[in-house]
C-alpha cells in the first residue's frame, strides 16, 4: 500500500515517513500544496496524510481540488489547529478523518488502517479476495483452496493493486509508479518480470484466476467465471 504525506515541516514529514514505512507501507513525501495536489491526483495512492497549513496551496484547497475532480482517495488531515470550525471545514471539504498534532504513532497507524477498510466488498479482516484467491495482508501470502504461497514485497504490491481494481485494467505506468515509485529507474520489463513470477505462483496454486495482458495498456484479473 502506498501513502502520500503532504507536510511542509521537513523533520515531521521524515518522521511520518519513518512511522508508516516501519509499519510496512510505502510512503512518498512532498512539502507544499501544489505538488501535493499534483501527486494526490495521480491516482496511485491508497491514503493521503494532508497537513492544513501548507505553502502555495492550503490543505483545504488541495482537498477541494481532489474532490471536485472526482478523486475519492481517503484523506487524513493533520493539523496543529484544534478549533472546531477548522475541523468542520476540513470534513465539509471531503476529509475522511481529522487528527490534531501532537498525536501518538499508534493513533496515526490506527487511523490509516481504518481508512484502508473502505472497500468492504473486497475485504475480510486483512484479506483481499478475487474468485478462488485470497491475498492475506498479514503474511504477504496468496491462498487458494488448501494451499498458500508467500509473495515478495513487489509481488504482493502488484497483486494487491490488481485485486483492488479487479474489474479494471491497471496500466503499466500505474504499476511502476505505485510499486516502484516516482524516483525509480524501473521500466516496463520490470513489471513484466514480476507479472511472470505471479503467473507461475497462480499456476502452482491451481487457481482459476488469471492475469490477462491488455496489449500496449496493462493488466487485469480474470476469474474464469
């Protein structure tokens, strides 16, 4: 899962990044509202941690821009401002939750986990499902029938993205950005290699779910139903 942190205090942003990465998530950071809005609208993030007081564009304005363009990514607003009016403004702008600084790392992570449970039709507790497959978050494992196989981190991230978007084609570019990140030099063939690994593991499990290649576009899951 990939998280975007939009926070202008460099040390705090680095601390937040450390907290979420130690919890097993992938995190990107930007320090102003304009770059925060551009990154948020890329569609590659599962959760956004958004400060209110930002240079160039406030957190409220970033959020309004996201929602006006139809972006429904869960947003957790972080702020030192505890006034009720500010919280109301943030929630009315489309925030999913509002956390006032200072806060405990455990509270932050609990909020992130809660926001990640916004797709109940796909999830059990910590599990994504597709056809006869289950993807278990706690163990990075694929399960089918009575068998299971452990995935590498990148295999897991790719399969998670495909299962979260199982009725859609996921472009290669989105896989590269979400799994490898903006600063990576990974190319299309890196995605192809990991897709090959996953296909072998699906075959090993005897699953009816297949990864279909949409030429010149990307990949989607077929359940065989």
